[in-house]
C-alpha cells in the first residue's frame, strides 16, 4: 500500500504537472482566440465605416445610385456576418475560460493533497477521469467547432473583400466625373459673373448718358434764369487761368538760343580738323644746328594751330553776328569764341601729340559726351543724372555759358567766371602735352613703328628710336654678367607667355564689349552698361598696347645684353650725339 501510495503520489505529481501544462496551453489558445475575435470586431467596424462613407456619397445619376445601393447592401451583409461571428466566438471563449478556471482550481487542489495522497488516490483518480472526460466530450468539440466557424467566416470575409475592390474603383471613377462636372460649373459661373459685370458697366454708362441728356435739356433754362452769355462762359471755362510771361533775358528766336552751342561745337570740330591735317611733330629740316627741345617743339606747333584756330573763331563768331544772331555785346561774344577756340585746340592737340591716334579717338569721345552733357540744346536739369554729374567737368559747359551771357544779357559775374573756369582746362592739357608726353615717347615710337608696318596708316616718325635708348645703353654697360643672365632668363619666360597673354587680351577685347552690348539691349541700366562698355574697350586696348610695349622693350634690352662692351660703347656714342643734336619728338 505504501508503495502504491508513493507511486500514486508520483503519478499525481506528474498528473498535476500535465494539468498545469494543459491549462497553460488552454489559456494561450484562449488569448489567441480573443485576439482573433478582436480583429474580427475591428474588421466589422471598418466595413461599417466604409459602408457609411459610401452611403454618404452623392450619386451623379441613377446608374451610380443603383451601384451605390448594391455596394451598401453587400457591406451591410458582411458587417452582419462578422458581428454574428464575433458574438458566437465571444460566447465560446467565455465557456472555455470557465473550463480553464476549473482546471486551474483543480490543479491547486491537487497540490494541497500531498500529505493525504494515500486517502485521496481514488478520489483524485476519479476527478482526473472526470476532468479528462469533460475535456474530451465538452471543451474539445466546442473549441473545434469555434475554430471551424472562424475559418468559415474568414473565407467569407476574403470573398467579400475581393468583390469590394471593383466597387471602390467604380466609386472613384464616379467621384472623378463629379470633380470634372464641378470644374466645368465653376468656369461657367465665372463667365456668367464677367457677363454680369460687363452688363453693369454698360448700364452705368447708359445712366451717365441719360443724366447728360437731362442736363443738356436743362442748360438753356439755366442760361435764361442766370442771364449768361454762352460765348464768354465757354471762354472762361476753357481757359480759367491766363498766363503772363515776363522775360528776364529775352531771346528773339530759336537760332539765337542755340547759336552758342553750335558755335562751340564748330570750334571744337575745327580744332580737331587742324590736328588731323597738320603734322604734329616739328621737322628739323632747315634748322641747322639749332637745338630744339620737345617742350619748344610742342609750343611751336601749338601756336601755329592756335593761330589758325583764332581765324576759325573770328570767322564763326563774326558770321553769327552777320547772320543776325541776337547779341547784347558783340565784343564779349567774339572774345568768348576766341578763348574757347584757344582752349579747345590746346586740349585736342595735347591728346593727339601725347597719345597719337588714341588721343584723337578720345577727342571724338569728348565731343560726343559734351553734346548732351553741356546743356547745349536742353537744360541740364532735364538730362539723366550721369550727364548732370559730368557737366561741370566739360569745357563746353563754360564756353556755351559765356556766349549765352553775351547773347541774352549778363547776370552778375557769370561771364567772367565762365571764361576763368574755361581757361583752367588748359592746365591739365599742358600737363599732358608737356610733362606726360616725355614719359610716353617710347610707347609713341613703338606705336608709330607698328602702324607703319601695316601700310594702312600714315605715321610721322616711324624710323626713329625713342629718347630712352641712351638710358638703355648705359644700363646695359653698367650691368654685370650675372645680372645679364638673370635678365635674359626673365625675358625668355616672358617670351614664352607672350602669345598666351596676347590671345587673352584679344578675347577680352572682343568678348567683354559684346557681352555688355547684349546686356545693353536687355537690362534697364543702359547708362551704366554703356559706361562699362567704353571702359572695357579702353582697358583691353591699353593692356594690349602695354603688353606690346613691354615685349618690344624686353626684346631690345635682350639684344643689347647679348652685345659685347665695344659694340655698346659705339651705340651709346651715337645715341649721345643724336640727343645732343636736339632732335625733337
């Protein structure tokens, strides 16, 4: 019996473990089933929401309304089926949960019978048999039935979902048609609104015309009541304010008003023509051994041109007076013309003798700028800001101002002030022609030689070397062999880079002005772009001229560096004799 009790206790322990394992598996299955039942409930709620959304749509026609009813009915059937399935599963799960609770209570009771196992072996065996019977005959078939019902509901749900997809696509197509109909309706309403506004405007104009007609009908009666003269009343209404002119400096006619401008323009062009047709350099022919410095040559040639310019000024000014130009002081008018010619000839001659053809181009550019910038035809206040700022720096401004004083009348000391400021323009012209020209003799000589090589332009002194040749010879004589080698190496590097630099300069000379010219037609800042266009041309040309001058200078110095001392001494003596002869450049 003891062994039987022990064996029974062991068997009961194993049975208790098996019951606990079975109860745990049952609880896990119940949890999964409850989760599946929650999914079914959520699916039923989603289908119900989809059914409400489809039912809330407004069909466009009867066919869409019939389709909508079919979809709603199918969704109602699926929702009812899912709700019934969820309810049945919930009941079965509640029964299974009760069985699981009983199994748990039984396992706890078996654990408390360890000390009296011998007395309860038969009772425990009967309880276990009853439990197994309950599980075999009650819970298992019910669980199997519930699972079969769940599988069947899932199949029906999949079939219903598959049939729902075409219905949803048809509903989307109906909504797209509805959107197109709404857009067409909006366009029609906008056209209708425009038509109504146009009609309202026409009705307003018609009302104004009717009011004007009524006023015209009442006008004769108003004239009779107020005793108004139609002619005098119309004249008063047509010109309510009468302008009274009080001329302070009257000008008789338009020709007298613009005579100062065109006279100054003629004097500038006359000076330019003198510089263009006469030689700028002084010839030594017939001078013998007389030494002529560059400064003396400059003033000698300028005095000749200035004398001819005075003849031009007298001819222009006296011709103006002979043609009947108004003038309150003919002497002052002629004096202003003579001083203007003196200054203009000096400015043009200084530019031409110091900068050669570039200076002549600048003289043309100056006259172009002075036409709008010197208040010649229109008041300077009507010109753009660029010309208003440029006006005080142009000689035309003061030459025209002085002549206007002589034409229309003097105001204070304006006449003397204009002549004084006009004379000040001779200072920078003299600095350019006398001082700066000495520094540019080498570049000018190079410029003349290059132009002579083209056989297209006439140059005055293309066969001469510049005045700095003696300094180059002295420097070559004083250089050490190491210095010569270093210089030759530097000259070789420059010679290698020279073609590339020339190409870059030519590209800049062509590309930059063309780009600015294209922007000039597309950008509103035309004055700024025009200024940049001129600056780019001048800068690129100056760079190429400087590059060629340095190239020529380095080549000459490299040739001198390769000569021996006797050759350099002989060349230096020749250069010294040439400078001592006083050759003017």
